[in-house]
């Protein structure tokens, strides 16, 4: 990086305003009814925000994990007091369709897979 950008910098604020406008315009007609708020932080921060928003407090989530990110998602859900069914395939084995199919049959109250 050749320049240190900060929220106090006029150029940075202008660039952020343009980004927000262009993202909203992608919605097409009716975009005036919405706003866009960029959030800085790690990917984990964004995943935590998404899980806290989209999984209801009484929700149950099947987490198909094959490494650290899936395990972290399960840990985040537990921290948020959401019920988790974890299918941990280790660090290298991807979950297969049959693995997913077993989840809802054994846990019919699952609200969504992750």
C-alpha cells in the first residue's frame, strides 16, 4: 500500500460514497428504498454477523465442516446460543451429498444447512 486510507480522509469518504451508490444501483428499480453500509473486519466478523442475523434464536443449523472455517462457524453458532448439528469431515474430506441427506432425516427440525 502506498497510501494509508482512513475514515477521516476526504478522498476515502468520497470513494466509499461512490461504492455505496454503485452497489445500490445494482438493485435496479426501487434501490432508493435501501442503503448500503460497508463493514470492515475479518471474514469471521462477516460470518458472525450473517449467522446472528439469519439464524433465528430457536434455529438449528447443520454445519458441514471440512476444516477450520466450518468448525469456526459451528463455534460461532454455539456462542450465539444457536443449536448446531456438526458434520465434521476433517481437514481434507469434502462433505458429499449423502452426508447432507443424513442430516435432515436424523434431525428433522433443522432450519438450514451451512
